[in-house]
C-alpha cells in the first residue's frame, strides 16, 4: 500500500509548491476556503491600476538588488536563485510504492507545513511480481530514473531531514532488498522498507486533519498498488479529554494483500465484464470479513456516526469525476465530501465505461485506465460491508504523514508562551 500508489497522476506536480499542509486536527484556511467557495483575503482585494512611470532603472549595485521572483525569472530567462537560508529548514518525504514514486519537500509553518517542491511519476515497480515474485529489470530502471530526479531535488534544497520509504513491492519481491542496495549505489538514496503497520500509522498521521471530530469513528483506507490498508480510528469517549494524536486512536487495522496493480494483472484491467467485476468484489469482500473486531465495527457503522476517509487514486478519481473537472485539480479534490449514494453512482458510472472512455476521461487518463476498475472493486467491497453515509476524499497520505512526524519530533509546533496548548491550558 502507499498513497503514492493511488492518487490520479495529473493532480501531482510541482504545482503543489506553496500549498500548506496541516498538522493533526488542522486544515489550512486557504484549502477550507476553496472547498466552501468563499474567497480568501487575497482574492477579495481588487487589482489596482498602476500609475506613474512604467520603468525605472535600478542603479543599485547588483549585490543590493532584490532577487527576482520565480515568475520574473521565468519571463526573463534569468537563472533561479538558490533558496534563501531563511526559507528553511526543509524536510523531505519520499514514497516509492508499487505504482508510483513520489516526493514532497516542505518547510514548517505555524500549525502545518508549506510545500515548496513536489514530484510524482508512475513507475509501476510492482509490474509482474504476482507472476514471478521478482522486480523486473525495466521496472527497476524506471524507478531508479525517477529516484535520481528526487535526489537532485533534495540536494538542491539542502534538505535538513528526510525519510525515504519503500513499500509493498520491495517488501514482497524476492529481490526487493537487493534493489534497495542498488538504489543506494546508483542514486545515493537510502530507502527504508517499512512494515504494513508503519504504513497504516503514517497514512493516519498524514490524513488526520481531514477527520470529522464530531464523528464517533473513522474507517480510513488506502487502496495501494500491491496492498490495501484498512484502519479503524475510534473517536468515541475522547471529547473533553486531553487531546491525543490521531495515530494513538487506532483501535485496529488490517493490511489486505491486494491492490490495483496485482488485482488488475490477475483479472485484466482493459476489458472488464460485469461478471469479472463482481468476482473481484467478492474476492476482496472475503478478505474484509476477516477484519479484526469486524462485528464491533459493523455495530459502530450501523449506529450512523462513522465516516470513511479514503486516500488513494480510486477515490480522488471519483471526486474528480463528481466535480466534473476538465483536468485533475488536487486543490479542489483534497477534502471533498461524497455522500454514500453518490459514491455508489460514481462506481457504477466508471464500471460502465469501456477502456477507451476511461482513457478519454481527464480524471482517469491512459496511465490509470487499466487500474481504476480494480480500485473501484476494492472500494465496493469496503462499502458493501460498511455502507457509511459519508466518504471524505484525501489527496494526501504517507508523505504528509512522514513530514508531520519528522517536524513533530523536532518540536516545530510546540505551543508558544501565552498561547493555549491543545488541551486548553496556557503554555
């Protein structure tokens, strides 16, 4: 599993630079304003007409002149200036999943972080593992090429701390550890093959700010390329008490050995009949029935105060189609709420598309057209067991979780003197 095995690729680019991620329980005002349709202060200000001379020669020495903005550098062709020391410290998070290689570089802000650079590329590292149990030569070459780009970005920003993880493909492949050694030799990057439990915790940390605090519980899921994680976050009985990290509220979790890559390879991804789709759903549903404390979760969902929170390309694709986006827009998708019956309708809509229609859809595209039905089948299995009324969509996950944990370890969000701490007392 990996959040990077999911999100629809058109939404991930360096265009994310400048967006603010929240620490646990926080959501950036800018992101909230975008979802609600309200305008931020900067948007409300009208543009003022310039007056006076259009050009005045700057006679100051070169060393005293202000640096050109990135926009000015692009227009004039000037070489970009290296980031100022005051812009840091910079933190990095790299996630090499079964399908994607993804990187975020960010700097801490008041209650979150500001993304300054991002990178994502579909590498399909797990291609063929189900058949032969090994990473293929072509897949490894694609991944290393992408990792070298990530290494150059980390070096350019002089990153203070970085965590770089590899997930299901490297965990299960016979040559996974050897590949990690090769990555170190060829790119200089030291990947850490993490456990499924660590993935589940990081996903919760990365998505914590999207949890509805009024809910009694949350079913967080991450539909990855080679595995999928299900986490029950139990919020019951926490009101009025000292605030705990969301990752500490995990009641139980499960890793399913199925994701969009291995499921589509076994059942086919291009031409999927209704019968084949139903078979995929049934196979995953049998796995879901073995979820720990499944009957207790059944009862909690039946009570009506549990919502789902999905971090994967499957749900971001559904949200993009729901919003009728002409092209995928991460800022509009992240945090979107979908009603349960709307989720059912969207899954049915995608399942009815042929391969060419999926390729033509701007929120699916050619790179994911053969994977999205497998993801829909996995989601359908989750929802048949737990038909919640609300699903929140997250275009965030492991990388954001790593950044949150690294910055928290360094005490970047400790309460300042005179301000109220998270439990209501003054620091």
